């Protein structure tokens, strides 16, 4: 993508706005509930991705899937969990609870990278994990006292950042392994294989989500109005933003994408509040403030450190 930095930032803001529409749209469904909501959104997401990836790659898409191996299917399973748990959680608890719970994904990813990839964690990230954990614990405590579907929804929502962190850690591991193999291959004068392409996993995850939830959704009760709304979510809230954000990773650094991505929480809560009358409770607001504050400070400092390193490596002017 040939984008200036400012236009890339604006596009990322638009992506977060598209992501944030799921909650308010779901609140306007007539007959579809629970697993059926997930099935229709995942099915239309898969359909849109098939058309988009075939347009980009042609028949090579099917060869990429067939030769993807275990890593591709592991990543696909993570995507399927994210797709499925998110929509199920939205039907069980408040939009604010789901979005705030999901927002801890960058911190869980950092923790997984420490545990499984032996990456060092700066002190600021440990502090952010502790503060965000306190915010989530407070929210979950309130849900536990409320009981019923609300607590179930909060626990289901927790599966989204865990699956996301697992996915990003896997992708990082594959990237590091390929870099080591490439270095070894160049040293030995050998031709190295191309970096593993995990984009088909996004499509496979949507197909898995639709296939698993269809039997649980029967008998289908969605009206034509519901199907049209869920089709819009599958295409415009999921498929298009997903492809755009993958392209943006070539322009914006990961900390900046994570930082701007936090706008999804703000946009999603406001849209549900204005568009569906779902006001966030005081506990959600307090917990959300702790989580978002911790993430903002951590990602902001990371971005500042990275910018400082880039400036430090610039050649002196003469």
C-alpha cells in the first residue's frame, strides 16, 4: 500500500470504527440469537474472504491452503475461536464488558512471548499487566455477583484475547524461525524457502466457525432483516477491515496499530450507548479506565522508545 503515515493512521481509525459496529448492530436483531448470530456472520465473512482472496491470488489460494501444514490450521483454530467467542459474548453480556475484556490482548500477547519465546518484558509492561489485570478482575467480580448469562458472557469474551495472543505468538515464532533459517541458508549458500503465508488462516477460521456453529444454531430463526444485518457485519465489520489491517502492517509499526486499535473500545461503547441505549455501568467504566489507561501508557512509551531509537540511528548532518 502506497500510503503516507498520516493517511495510514486515518485508515486505521476507520478500521477501528468498522470493527466497533458489531455491538450496536447485534442489539437490533429480531429473531437470531446466540450461535445463529455467530453462524451467519462467520458464513458471510468466509464468503467475502473467498471472493477477495481469489481476486488477489487466483487458484493459488487453494494450493496455499493444501500446503499450509499444521501451523496454518493452528492459526485457523485461533481465528475460529475469536470469531465465535466474540459474537457469543456480545449476545450474553454488555458490549462494554466484551470490548474491555478483548482490549487486554496486547498484554496477554506480551506475556505469552515472555513465556514461550523467551522475550524480555520491560518493567512498564509488567506494571501495565498488573493494572489492567486489576481492572478486569473488578469487572469480572461484578459479573460474578450479577451471576447468570452476564458472568458466562464475560468468561466467553476472555477466550478472544487468549486466542488472539496465541495466534500472534505463533505467527511471531514462525517469523523468527524463518529468519533463522534464512540466515543459515545464506551463510551456507543455500536457497531458503519463502516466509510462511498465514493469510489463508483467516478464511479457514471463518469456515470453521460457521461449520461448528451451524448445528448448534438449528433451527434457524433469523428474519430477512437479521440476515441482512449479519451479512453486513461479516463483510464490512470483519472481512474488509481484516484485509486492510494486514496491509497496514507494512506501513505502521505494531505498537502504533495496537494503540490506535484501542479506539474500538471507545467507539463500540459509544455506538451501543447512542444507537441501542446500552449505557455502560459504573463498574465497566472504572475497570475500562484502568485497562485502557494501562494500555495507553504502555503502548505510548513503547512508541516513544521506538521513535527515540530511530532518531538515535540517523546519521549526523554535515
